[in-house]
């Protein structure tokens, strides 16, 4: 994929802009090249017939679930790129860079579902966060041209992003990502001091032992560690109730990046954490039910106060994704409440 920009040669030279540019190539011209990595991954996944596999010193785990989720991610990514192909023209280096970064998103999203412990999950989330910054920077081929922003014909005001908002988004996301990354590493330290392991199976066994033999003070410290984890993850990913930066972030990014962020990155990230809370850390999620409900209620109250300000289309999309996330998390906690009442 890093050689895709060499498919077409430099054949034109724009003396007015004093820059070199690629020939006018549509996305359909590169469709066979862009489909080749997806077909190779599809073939490897289809031909896998062994038992459950541990790789990369036990940090990656591959089983039947990972095989099925690979098909889902690959299919979703392919349809997203079919939508891109109808509108992309490869006339500059930035478009090729954007293509390479989006394929990197696809690969690291696969690895996120292959993660076998919390440290690996945090590592992959940091990489995906870095890729968000990179995909915003490489999206300038249709978002930061001043002469386009001054033209209000053909809905250019709706489609384009002002350069000031674009730069503010980059700087704002940089600081949010930095603060949340520091919080994540602090959480890893606290979590390891409490459970002495970062592996899923070991955490479940240690948690059962702590609940049975420890006093309320130590159990309360476990709940505080869980609260730290929710704060770090929700702030990093923009989930409730720490989503205050999402509307500002959405306002400054181009629509084609917003489309990819919502339909691919945010969708599979939220799908992973739903699976993560239910199957990997289900006992901790169930034990801290009251704390989860308090956090979600706080997010609902904040959302009610700011939803009236979502008159801008991109802010409305941010509110929509936040609201859908809130409803799903409320449904997960409602299931736990019903289960708890049934046991009671």
C-alpha cells in the first residue's frame, strides 16, 4: 500500500502553484490495487483451520470470534472505500497518504479485537489515536483551500472546513489525546498494583479472591480503580459522560474524515468496548453497577443541557453518536439491574 502512489507517474507540473501533482486519476482506476490487500487478508482468514492461537508473546489471541469479526470489519471497510472511490480523485500526494492511513486504521482495528490483555488494548488505542491525528492532517486535499471556503456555490460552505477551525481541531485533539494518554498509563499502574496482572483470565480469578477475603476498604479502592479506568477510556474515546470535546472536534474536521470516523472507527471501537465490558471484565462491570449507572446518569444530564446547541450539522452528528452510545450503555446496565433483581 505504501507503493500505491507510484502506480501513476508525475506527468504534469503546475508552474503557478510551484508544486508537482499527480495526473487526474479516479478512485475506480485504483480499485484493483486498493482491493488487493483486502482480498489477501480475506484469503488468509478463510484458510485458517487451526485451533485457538496465541501470538506476539501472548499479547494477541486468535479464535473463532476473531475470525468472524475479521469478516465484519473487512466487509465494512470495503463498503466505506466503495463510497470513497465514487468521490476521490488522486490528484495530489495527500490523497494517497489519506488512503494509506485509512488502511492502517483497518489493520490496527483488527489487532484491537485480537488483544489478549489490558496493556495491549491500551497500546492499540494509543496507535489508533495517533492515526486519527494523522488522518486529519492528510485530509487537507479538500478542506483547507481558502478560495473554496470563500465560494458559497454548490454547497461549498456545507462541504468544506475553514482553516481556522481545522487548526483548532488539531490542537484541541492533540491536548485531549495527551492528557488521556497520561491518564491511561496512570490507570495501568494502579490496576497492576491492585490485581498484579493484566491478563483477562487472571483478573477474574484475583477479583473473586479479593471480594471473598478482603475488607470493604480494599474493595472500595478496587471500585476507585474501576472509576479511574472508566474516566481514562471514556475521555480517550469520547464516550459518556466525558464527551465534552467531541462537538468541538467534529466542527473542524472535513466531512470525509467525519464519515470514516463515525462509520468505521467509532462504530468498531464502541463494539469492542461493549464486548470488552461484557465478556472480558464482566465481573468488574457487574460488581460496580451502581457506579456505572451514576456515570451514565451524569452523562445524560449533561447531554440534555447541550443538545439544544447542536444546530450545526457536525455538532448534531456528534450529539447523535453520543446519544446512541448512551442508550446502548444504559441498556447494558439495565440488563445487569434486571439480573441483579432476579438473583435477589
